[in-house]
C-alpha cells in the first residue's frame, strides 16, 4: 500500500516535471525558474525594437546594485530581462502597458565558464512558450557582439535605476 | 561594562533610526521600507506625464496576481509604483532608461480602514527625498477620483503583465 502510493507519487511528479520543463539554451544554460522572485533593477524602452522591458537581478546582482558595485559586476551575478510588445491601456489612453511577451533573456557573470564571451553567459527564451533562442552555442557570440557597446560598464547596458 | 555597551548600542540605533525615518503620508500610512524587495507586477509609460514606471507588489498582491485573482484584489494587497522621468541611454541611442525619481506611490486594500476611498488607502512620497504628498488626509480623495476610471478593475489600473 505504502509502496504503491510512493510509486504513484513518483509518476505524477515525473509527469508534471516533464511538462513544466523548459529546455536549456544551446550553450547549456538552464532556464532560471525562480526569476519571477528576483528584484527590480531597472526598466527600459527601445524605439528601435518597439519594446518595453523590466530588468531584474538575482540576490548577488541586487546586492551589488544596492552597494553601487557594478563595474565590474561580481561573479555569480545574473540579470534577467523580460521584453514585451507595448499595448494601449484600455482605461487610460495616454498610457502604454505590457502586451505579448517577445522574449526573456539572461546574462550571468562567470569568468571561468564564459571567458569566450566577455565573462558573461548569455541565454534567451522566446515568447510565452519559452523556446530556446539559437541553433547552437555560437548564438552567444551575437549577444556578446552587441554588448561590446557597453564595454565601459562591464558589457552590461543596464544601470540600476534610482530606488528611493 | 556590559551596561555601557548596551546604552551605546541603543544610542547608535536611535540616531540612525531617526535619520533614516521617512514621515508617514498625511492619512497616516507609513512608508513601506521593504518595497525594494517586492516582486514585479508590470511596467508602464505615460505620454501625458512623460514618465516611465515599474509596479511591484507585496506578497499578498503577488500571490493574487499569479493566481489570476485580482478582481477584486484581496484584503492586504499592496501595490507600489516607482515613477521616473525618462533619460536617454548613453550607450544605446534608441533606448530610454530611468532618470530622476518623480515619486513613489502605493495603494493598499483595506476595506475597513479606507472605505471612504473605495477600500483602498493611497499614499505617495515625492522625489529622492521621499517627501510625503498632500497637505492633509484629504489628498487621497484626489487619488481615488482618478482611480474611478479603473472601477471595472477594482480601482486598480495595473493589470499584471505576462511573465513567462
């Protein structure tokens, strides 16, 4: 009886785990499932891609931001960015609010594992279905290439916003 | 010796506490010091006030948002909104990022205490110095008046953004 119960529980666990699993990025980075519990670092808008964003950080990143020690960011810091298409607020015409999810992306500081891409490991999952971006591990070179524009800020565009 | 140490510690505690204290709003609502640790509900932009915002929630609000139970929001839910003037990103011309803090504002659901303003208690602190907004408790009528436009959403403009 006890054994049957345990077997049943294990089956249910595996089944739901399989359904909920998001595939890793092609460079092996796993999707950080707990990112919704991370804290705010900043927001941004981009006219070139017509998107709005929030940038959150894991505990290491948030501690560094609050201490003003983000150039360089410490090892273990992870920044996450949720990117939305803008939508009109139906209740307040001049306001723009998040619409569909474009993608969610992360950069994590690990100078041993990601020395080839400026000491940062890049990952991105597309849309609400969280489809991994990139055909192979080389996709991260494209990320790193663009982030070269932020070399003066340890390759990170985000500057933590003032939080009073 | 032990006594002197305790007295010294108490003095230091009081002194730093006094310096760090933010005055309450005129309707008695205290500044929620831990809001930086709250989680993201949404972002928004407003063309009418030329501002960009992040909206965060306390644990009650975030649990309600994740469960899709926000109409009405539960008792004890608190939403916080940090409002910035936009600034140009010096490293990426088409991007707009947070500049100076305009204000930070909160609304908390408490149908007993705030029945006069649609069951929500409003508060706002201005600028980086966190100066309480409003000359007397009547200021909240102005907040509630504007929030009437969101009566169909329990007086809350924010709809939680999709977080994949």
